[in-house]
C-alpha cells in the first residue's frame, strides 16, 4: 500500500517539477508547482513527517503560491518554452543559447553526481526503512514533538527565523513600494468618478500644499480632478 | 519504500530545478525553479531525518521553508519594482545592477 502511494506521489512530484520547468505560461508553472507541493506533502506523510506535511500544504501551497499568483497576474511576462530557449529562437534572437544548453548539460551532470553520491554511498541505513516508529500522541513527527523541539532545543533557531521573516516582510514592502508618488499614473482616471461626490476645496493634501490653484472653484475640470485623485491615492494603492 | 527511493526523487527534483534556474528567462519562473531546488533539499532532509528517527532534520526543513518564504517575498518585491520602473522582466535583458 505504501509502495503504491509512494509511486503515485513520486510521479506527481516529478511531473509537477517538469511542468514548472517546461511550461510556457508562468501562470501554469505556478499551478504545476502547486501540484508538485501537494504530492511532496504526501511523500512527507509517508516519511512520518506529519507536521511538516501540514505546514507544506498550508503555508507553501496556500500562502506562498497565492503570492505568486498575484504577482504573475500583475506582472505577467513573456512565456517561452524550454525547447525554444535551448535552440535560441525566442523573441530576442539566439542570445546565449549555447550557454543555456551548457546549463542543461551541467544540471544533468549534477543529477548523475547526486545519484552516485546518494545511492552509491556506503551507508547501509539508506537501503533500510528508517528507524523504529511507535505511534502515540508524542510520537516522531507529530506537532507535539516538533513544538517541543522548536521551543527547547532549537529556540534560538526559532527566534532567528522569526526575525528573518520580519526583515523580509519589511524588505518586501520597501522594495515594492511606489517610488516618486507624484509621478505619471494612467490609472488615476479610474478613480476620478469617486471624487465627484466630494465638494470642491475640502482639504486635500494637494490643495493644502498649494499644488492645485483654487482659482477654478466654480467649475473644476476633469483634468484637475484626475490630478487631485492622483495625489491623494498615489501613495498606497498598489501596496 | 526504502529511504534510497526518496533520495532519488529528491535528487531528480533538485536537478530539474537547476535546469530551470539555468535555462529559463522569466525571473518569476527562475524563482519557482529555486523553490523546486529547495524542495528537493527538504525531501532529502526529511528522508534522512526518518532514517535516524531524529527530529532535527524536520526542524531544519521548517527553517528552509521559512527562508524560502523570505526569498519569495524579496524576489517578488524586486520583480514588482522592476515592473514599476518599466524595465524588462527578462534575465537576458537585465545585465547591469546600477539603479
């Protein structure tokens, strides 16, 4: 039973990985990675790593992949298949196609080396089925077991990981923020109708700073409205 | 299944990720392939952890997942910043680091 499950999950893992590498559309690559991660969680379960499998599904296949989907939908980008790139017949001509072929060859050599190192090793335990396993509420791999390890023996690692997450969150916000908030923005017109209900001269930042002259109070033009909403909402709309 | 099968799967996944990192041009897909490589490493860690019946490898796998999440956060932030500055989303075109 576990062998059948292993082969199904392993086929899912490898085909998901192949899909990530060869699919043309980045969105489909993300979906292939989700399938890969779910199959990998099955492999983790077979290895009795229940908590890690749950974290994999919830955090990786859930949260991180949602982030990917949003960025792919926002950025998009040109898709290309692996074969096209290897032959160098993309949109930009044969730039570095030899290097890419060399990269694939190097990765193949890496696979051979890894398989020799992992399977040709002298460790006899590699060919075994692992250490003994006694089921129970505090058995190997359960949340209680992992939590006890994380909060006693690996407490420093736990705290450092949380600091790392905080730094990465701040860094992500800083990197992706809008630079030069008063710049040209072609999406400002979409928000202009929302401002029509607001009386003119009711204290936007642009008016207070004197950037919009209050001369045309009687009949504000649409261009002024658009410029005003740009100033108001330019800071955080895309965050 | 014996541990060696899991290690073989992890080696294959790692190598596929390496192929993707070295051959794809879209930085988004390069990040995805980086995730593949990290997942291959995670599978090997958990297989060795099972081999010894010791939880340290699982803790290390969780830490690797944390680092991967941080890397995704920073990498996607950089890609969004590239897009905002109207730079090409293409690793062939991005040859210089000057801002």
